[in-house]
C-alpha cells in the first residue's frame, strides 16, 4: 500500500507553540538547561540510539523530554522509529501510519515507505485509522523535538532521516516479546534510532488511580477514597515517586518480565508501558546475542519530574521520565 498525504500537526498552537521561531526558542531553552555532560560523558551519549521521553504539553513535560533528546545520538541515523501508545481508540496489537509525511512547525518529516511496507508484509501490523492518527498526541509530541535535533545534527535536509511511526497497543507480556522479536533486527541496525513515548504515573481520581503506599511499602498499597484524610507518612507525592522509581528500576534492569510483574503489582498508570515493554523485549534479544557487553542494551534514567506535588486526595499529577539506552 502506497503511503499518501501529510498528517497535520494537530496539536500545534495548543499543546505546544505553533510559530516556528517561538517554538525553536522554547526548545533551545529546554535543551540549554540540560548539562553538557552526564556522569562525565559529553552529550549526546555515543551510541545512545534509544530514548524514553514524555509526551505531555511542552509547558509540562518539555523540560524533562529535553534530557532524552540531548542524550540521543543521531549521528548515524537514517531513520527514526517513533513508538507510542494509543489514546484515541482501543488497539490490540500494533499499527502503522498510512501517511507519507508528518507535519511539524519546522517542516515535514518523511515516513519511510519501504520500512513501513516491510513491517506491513509481516502480517502482524494493522493500519492506524486516519482520524485516530490525526488525533493521537503520543507520536506528534516528539516530532518538533526530533526535527530540532535532526537539524542540529545534519547539515543538509537531504541527509535528514525518515521516520517510522508505530502505535503499540494493549498487548500481553508474551505478545510484547513477539513484537520485540520483529523489531530487534531494526534495533540492531546502526542506522536506526528508536524514540519510545511514555509518561509515567497518572495520579488522581480523574485517572481512576489513587494508589498510596503507607511507609512507601508497596506490599501495603491501598486506594485512597475521595474523602480520605490527607496522609502524611509519607505525603502522597512521595508515595507516587516511590511507585514510579520501582517501575523505572524495573525498566533499567533490562528484564522485561520484571517490568511486567512490577506493573501487575502496583497497577502504575504508565501510559507507554506497552511501547516500553516491546523495546525492552527487543533490547533483551540483542543482549542475548552479545553477552558481556557492559553498559549496553539497558535503559539509564537521567531525569524525573512531575506536573505537581500531590498533597491531598483531591489533587492530581502526571509523572515524566527520560532515559537512554546504548546499542
């Protein structure tokens, strides 16, 4: 199937600035606030061609996402896979775009027709419905950042990498491993970069998640009722961070099953848990083929932020985290 048309930047002028110069200045500010090195290594991290980054409005998650994008190594990139969850329709399995280009305020990014067709030919991928593709924010929110970093990396637009947008649906652990096995050969290729789109805990009654761990003990995890008195041991925001840190530790372990088990225990509302799971499974495939390569094939988290610090049950927050993995 031939890809056609351009997906409009439907969240410009609402979730992020639509004017190119204003947006560019904002992203530069976010990136400049990130140190030039992490743990003694200059950014971008050599070989860091996989990142996890949030996808909320830039006023909320833009500063956190900057850590992932400044770490991202695009120097050898020919294409960028962008994997995100579906917020606009229920998806079981994975789905591919039908658009040939994605618009950003900085210019269009071309979709890699050949790779999309290769994935479609496996028979394992659906098509993203056109309206759902336009309405979905989990992929779009990465594209201005991606365009900005591409322009900083390559001297000519003729060198700009293509993109491969993929929605990852509600899959079981074994199904995530199946899709991870499909994507592992692409991850192994030095010319491919992966961006994994995810926020972390969505806490509050509006998200139907008010879990609280007394004493930061998840074995005692309970759901706070709407009229529950304000807990203080610890404050709610500390419990949220503890639950998030357990999920992040599971991701950083490189053990896909551990991450699945963690979410089963805490029910943490990590909206990109399935994209993360698929890429973890692919990284595990690569790690098995290259035992003993220390420091590779596992995510390292470099930033954690929240939209607010919850004190009362009536409050809400969304957590954001940035990580990279060297391949």
